[in-house]
């Protein structure tokens, strides 16, 4: 059955649409051009003739602000429960305190709109970093404006009062350092990243030297792991010296003339390193053993044969 649009009159109470004995539940409110969630109850204010002008005006002000989407939705919820005056004052204050591209410290905001002194946020309004705080920094957190501008990244680092004070007036340097440090991501142990973070407050030159090596190592590990993931998925990896073949249990090297060897590395990370060296530099793995088992040869030949059928014929016993 094809359902064509038609016009009908409904009564709307913010939750349901009613026409006679028919009731339709409203589960969401979608507004074209608005990229944050609009509470379904707020639709009532947009549609009712007594509130539609102010409702649309406030929604436009939110859309033009630099607040993150969750905060915009929370302010709309506040309007639904308390009216426009208080949320509008809050929006004006948030806009006044916006970082506008300059790195600043903010307090973490709770569900009650109050500062949460256990965490501190450093943000430029688009990207932010979340820090643990020590007890001696709690009073400072209570005086800072709330972070309503971004969802900060959590990296597990701590700021005490002394470190906080040492960055005042130079927040941009710490922010820039944090952006680079975050690039190490999942490819660097937390203990190593934390050591580099602490070194930033003790010896910046040494910290940047350490960071440079960390990023180099992280890039290497990322290339290695991404290569191995592609290899596992495709079962076949071609490189300058031949092919690697991945089966359920083993990894094999197939030379350009059809000889088959099984890689014999005890640790997976060693095997991954061997594949990366071969793929990027053409260096064959050092730990290999010639394969004579017919079942294994047939399994490897079947995989290679999908792109090199002539080579698979040579490999078969």
C-alpha cells in the first residue's frame, strides 16, 4: 500500500497528537538545519502561536552559538520546564565566556550545571582535554566558567595546583603539546605518555625530544598493525620479494618461483615486524622453514591461485 501525504487537524500537548479517538505518540523532534537533538516537548513551543516566535528565536541563537550539541539540548530542556528567561541568561553567559579559539581552562560541568572540581578542562572551543585535579585545585575549579563548548578527550593525566599555575598565561603551549601527545594514542603505553606529560612541567626541551621519539615509534606501530590487519582480512600480501599467505593457523612466505616457507616466530609482534620489514624494505623474514606437507601446500596454493594461477600450479605437489 502506498501512503500519500494528506492534511489533518491534530491537538498536540507536547507528547501526543490527538484527532478524535486516534492518538499518535511523538518520539522525536527533527528540525531541518539543526544538528543537535531538539526535545520533543520543545516542538510544542515552536508550534503554539503564543510561543512560536520566541521558540524559533532561541533555537536560532543556540544554532549560531559555539556550544556543544548536548548543552544546546539541555538548555532546550530547561526552557520546557522553566520557561525562556533563565536559559537565555545562561546562553548569554556561556557566549560571553566562550574561548573563541584561544586555549583556556574551564571547570567540568555537572548535570546540575555546577562545577565538578575533580576534573579540569583545557579547550579552544573545538577540541579539549580533561585532567584529574588534586584537592588543592578544587577551590580554583569552583571559580572557573563551565566547559559547555566541547566533549573533551580523556588521557588519564593529572594537574595539581603548582602545574596549573605554571601554565597560566601559556595555556596555548600546553594545549599544543597535548594535541601532539594525543597522536601517540593507543600505540604508546600510558606510563610512557604520562612520563612525557610530567616532563613537560620539568624540562620542556627534554619533553619535546621524548615526544618526537614517541610519535616516531607510534607511527611505526600503527603502520605495522594496519598492514597486519589488511593481511589477516585478505589472506594474501604481495611485496617485492613474493607473497605472504595467511591461513587459520599459520603464515607462509611464497617466493616468486613458487617455493613455500612457514614463518616461525614465537611472538605475534615479531611476525608483524617481519612482515613490515618485507613490505616496506624487501627484507625477507629470518625465521622460516621450508614446507613439504602436501595439505599445507594445497591450502597455500589455493589462496595464491586467486591472483597468480600460474604460480599456484608450480607450488602444487
